[in-house]
């Protein structure tokens, strides 16, 4: 009993056989589809147009009959009543207790409604994440986040409290004040985007003369918002900078907190299959992918979210199942390498498919380079051009030529593309506190 | 192998739900009772997601 208690937030669900998990998912999928059909005019319309009634879903094989949803639909309906969510809403407006919105990095922000029950659900999902990453009631958790309209680490805050951790909200403090507060209170854990984890370490070293790995007590860091914690070279930089374990989590405002890395760090993230149903579809063909190792686009259902249901949502995230179970004993399947790209980010340059994460993986692997970089894809006449801006670390300027040679060489090997590389003075490229925008495709309108 | 007393736990959860709903019905216009019960019911739902939903599969 103690062994279970020490590892799992819910040993029943987290060790359920795959067969039973599928049965649970079908039962919950039928329930959420019926809920949406009966309570959301948008979903009722969508399903009626497809000639589908909730009772038509009998088993796993019927799930693909249910029409998919996507962000564009959410943007479209939120122009209508009830304001500001539109008729995707499946509860009376007076039951909505929280507003959040997406960051708007891919277009007009989507507004998200949650009831109090939904909010409990959000923090419950985060409890699975934090418990699996070793958070316990002995932790003092600092949250250096702006506590605003973005969901980001809000649910992480509530989940940490639910676990019994002592939570320090680092809301309006600036970066240096946050670092000093973390040091003063001997905080043991914090949550931030990978960009900010590296940025804080940089500020600690260069502005405060503090070495986070030696002078602070951080043991674990939970990352979200960007893929960095699943990119081995970026993860290594963060872990070395802080002398702490770095764990990834992937979630989304319109979906929920659907995946997490555990303390085994299996090279991927568990999908919380008791609360979410993840399907993978072929990028070109749309065929269902169930076998490990094959990349495709994620279609996801939040099985218990009621105010604004998220059913068969085409997330555009590119993922693949891992081919081995995790040593932690959880039966929730692992997505290998986290989200390996976005269907709308993977772009053809000079006829070659390029994922921005591949550039990050290389740039962060070269010693002598700073953490920041920027990629600009443009057209020079009829030919695609990739400009990569990097910073050389202070004291490494004499090695610039050799550093850039290694960078160019590795980029060609890993991405099959040639780059123009510019070395910029350390500290001159933009710094970000939340989600970084390092990849700019000027060939696209607004890119 | 640990044996979980799922049926028993679920029974108690359902009694809690019944009690909370009954109390909500009697709250009348007392917001202090009604709104606190909304929160209690949301927490009971989390117990159901963790236990009751899976009881026939364990």
C-alpha cells in the first residue's frame, strides 16, 4: 500500500490495464458526447449535420464517426451569443465561474469558459502531473507567473495546494526579485516556460552573481508552454543551470492538462488516459495510427470537461506513441519525445520539411552559444533563405569561428539544410518571459 | 497485489452526493449554504472521476 501511495496520485487509474483504460474511455466518451449533444447547440448542430446521435457510439471503432472540431470553429462561434463564448457553451452562463483565453500565437484568441467543477477538474489533472514529478507536501513551490487571463500555471498553483505543498505566488515581482525570493524562502520547486527557466538562470548569474545550481534549493522544475523540456539539449541546459530535475507537461487552454513527464524521465510524456482520449491521425492521409513510432496529428477529447466541451479536437500537435512502457509502472501510454512539432509549424524550406524544434535541438547542443536564438525564413528571389541569429557566450568570442562551424555542420547533418548564420553580441537578441517567438517565416502573410 | 475496496468507497461517495444534494435542496435562499455546496459537489465529482467511474472495471 505504501509503495503505491509513494508513487501514484491514483494507483487505481494509473495502473489500469490498457484494455480496461480503453473501456473506461469509451464509457466516458459516450457520456461527454451525450452531454454536448443535449446541452450545446453548436455540438447538436454539428452532430445532426453528420447524421449522428450519441447512441450511435457503441465502441472504440465508432469514435472516428464523430466529427472533429478545431480552433477556427471556436473562434467563429464566439462571435455569437451567449457572449463571449457562443453556443458551444453547454451550461447556463451563470454557472461559468472562470474566464481564460488562448495566447493568440496562432490567430484570434479563443475564449474558454469553465464552471467551478471544470476548475476542480483542471487542478485534479495537474495533481496527476505534480505527484508524478515528485511534488509532495514537503515542497515549497514558487510560481513565477503573471496570474492573468492565460491559464498557464493557474491550475498548477491550485494542484500544488491540493497536494499540500506550500505555494508562493510570484506574480507581479520582476525576474530578479523572484530569484531573490526563491533564495530567501529556500523554495524547492517552481514552474515556468523553458525560455523563462533559462532566462532566470541567466539573470541570476549575470545580474545577481547567484549560481542557481549552488545558491538555491530548487530540486524540481515543471515546464509548460513550449517544447523545450522535451528537447534533450534544452532540458540538459536547464538541469545544469539549476542543479535540478526538469519535467515537461503539455496542456492547452481549450483542452486541459493532458500529459506529463514522470520522475523516470522516459524520453516522453504520459498521456492521462483516464481523463483524455488521444487519437493520432496520419498527417497526409488522416488514417488512424495506433502503432508506436509513427508520427501523426493529435485528435484529443477531454472526457470530463463540461462548460465548453472539447471533443475530437484537432490540436495540430504532431506526436507519436513510444514503443515501450515506462519503468514507473504507469500504464498510461507515453508519447515519444513529447509534441515533436505542430502540423501548422512544420514547413517546407528549399523543398525540405523543417520543424523549428530540430533547430533548437542543434542550437542548444553547441557549447559556447547562449540560450537565445532566432530563425528567419524568407525568400531571396525565388530561393528560400534561412537566417539563424545566435549569441556567443561572454568569454567565448575567441572561439567564434569554430563554434559557428560546428553549428553550421550539425544543422546540415540534422536538418539537411544550409543556413546563413549571424553571431550577435551576448544579450542583444530578444528575451521572453512566457512563450518565445523565435521562428519567423516571412514567406507567410504575417509570419 | 493491493485490493482496493472500490465498491465500499463508491457507496460512501454516493451517500455524500445524496447528502450534499439534499442539503442544497433545503438551502433555500441561503447563498452561504448553496455556494459552498456547489464547491463540495464539484469535489465529490472529482471523487467520482477517480473512483466511481472505474468501479466496474476493477
